């Protein structure tokens, strides 16, 4: 918890719904439970729970795709085989297209 405060997080009056530990607000506005090491979302009464759940799923999918982009970049740097580079380039293009689609979906 002290590390979070040193990094600029602020302690909030909110408690984690899972463990009742105090929540911190990170610099980017994210609520964080230091004990569970998880992001916490607050859903206001009457809010569309399905929309919030969908947003979480899109965030997770985008993170997975970004990890795959990094893996492909590493493979591209280590190979000189043109056929392999073409396959990796196609895979990279597909991943980037999907990331763009996710980002557009999240804006709506």
C-alpha cells in the first residue's frame, strides 16, 4: 500500500467488495485493491451491468492481442526467413485490425 502512495495513488473512502480492504485511485483514475492486486469497477445503481461486463471483456481481449503483437515483433526480429516474415506480417496485420475493431467498439 505504501508503494501505491509513493507512486501517486490516493486512498479513497471506498472498500473492496471482495475483501473489504481500502481502495486506491491510481493516477489514471483506476480504482485498485492492493490486497487482491485487482482493478475494481464501481457500477452505479441502475447502470447497465451487461455493458460494464462487456467493457471488461474487451479490455482483457485487447491486452491479450497486444501481448501477441509483442510476441510476433520478437519473432520478426529474430528471423530472416522471408516466408516466415510474410506469415508473421499477416498475423500481425490481423491482430492490429482486431485491436482497432475493439477500440472502435469501446468508443460507442
